[in-house]
């Protein structure tokens, strides 16, 4: 089995991985309270609800 002769630097490793996070689009879902789109597992920015409970007060 082949082994690298030298350790790959952090910058070289990160250059190889740059495209990985950019491939996926942000997943959105409808808020059950107000119907606005928000990210999964995040508080709705329009009404402040998360999983049927008021988390933040939005004025």
C-alpha cells in the first residue's frame, strides 16, 4: 500500500478540499407558524418560532 513520503501541509490539504462545501445548496423548509422559508434546525427569522415554540421576540 502506498504511503506519502512527506506530510501534506494544511494549506495544500485545504486547497484540495475547497470545492466540497460549495457543492450543496442551503436546504429550506416552510415555517409551521407563519409559512416563511427558513433553514432546517434554525429559528424562523420572520416570527421567531422553532418547533412550535416562541424562541425569540421579533418586532
